[in-house]
């Protein structure tokens, strides 16, 4: 039996309610400026929960300077990387589609992907991406179509593109402030 998601989660406290059901999981991201920028993007576009590997990162200078206080207005949760497989399993039991932002042989292009209302987006480590043992538990891998020679984007940029696309698709179904 899987533990209840609430038994895994350390939370900074519920800060606002949103009609969006997007959870952004950034527990694998370790560069503090990327996390601060992602937090700001999550708040601006009405993400339900922003998941980090440690809540302590929200106190770091580089995080605060990029988040511009967004962590005070959204739900920030702590899920350690070793807890991600169990967390993903629990989210799936709760009806979430777990989407990995990752380039794989079977990735779908983002411009052809329709986000279900209840979606959890997993962002990978800046260099290694999403570990294979976690990819096995995802429902789908989706990638941003690219034309350039360089085959990757900054994780904050990738996350922002995915979050915007989710918000754009859901605008007809819910209010994005």
C-alpha cells in the first residue's frame, strides 16, 4: 500500500486556491536561480503546487531575487528526489497524468500534446534530465520542438513554456488570472 501523498509532503502551507490542477515538480532541479524563476512562473500562471526537494531553498538569496516573493503566494511543497516514485504513483491514483519534460525516442512534441486538467509536470536535472527509473513511471514524455543545433534548453525556460501551454489550453475551462 502506498503512503498517502500528505504523508510524503512537507508544505510551506496552503497559500492560495486556484482552479488549475497543474502540479510542477522541480525536485530534480538543483540550480537555485532556475528554481526561483520557476516559482515566479508558477505563481503568475496559477499553478496549484510547486514541488521542491527542500523548502530551505526558498530562503536563498538567488531564489528570492528571481522569485520576487512568489513563494509567499503559492503552495510550495517538499518532496525529496528519493520520494518521487512514490509521489508519482500516488498522484496517478488521484487521477493525475504525469508528464515528463524530456527528450526520448517516444516523446510527443508539445505543440501536439493536450494537457489533461489534472496534470503533474516533472522537470529533470539540468544536465542529466529525468532518471530512467522515474521515466518508467511517467504517463508520457513531451518535448519542446527545436530547430537549432543545441538539443536542450534551460530548465527554467522549458518549464515556463510547458506551464504557459497548460494555462493556454485550460483558459477556456478555468480562469487564469
